[in-house]
């Protein structure tokens, strides 16, 4: 099944998916927790946030699917950490996108 999103180039669609993954405050908070702790299991993240474990697990899944974090099995749990290469790539991609918008926009302070 084709969607309207299929009508855009792959880079634009990828950026939209990444932005969608970052569009929830809980996911941004999870990224901050992982940055502060270097790595941790879901239960440790739950202890830092006002969310149920099932909710945190769902947000971790979205972040992992978007490539922002990695998860490795450590016995009965999964240990999560940021994926620095992926975060660098996203920063560069969005930076270039916004730089291109600003370069293309007329030099004016308001509409």
C-alpha cells in the first residue's frame, strides 16, 4: 500500500521518521537519561521518569527502531545506550537541512 509519504524523496521521508521518533517529551527525556548514565536497563530509566515500565519500553522501542539507541541483551534484561554515530548523522542531516532553508530564504526579519 502506498501512502502520501511515498511521494517524497528517501532522505525527506527518513528525516520525517526521525523527527517523529523525537516528537515525544518522554523520548527526549530517555535520551537525556542515557546520555547522563552512558548505559542502563529499562528499570533504571523507569526510576528516573514518571512513567510505567511498559510505557518506557514502548518509547525505547521507537528510539531503537529510529536508530538513536542500541540495546544489547544482558542476561534477563536489555542494556540500552546512545548510538553516537547515528546521533552525529542526524545532527549533520538536520543541520544541513536547516542551513539550506536559511540560505534559500530571503533575508528578512518578518513576513
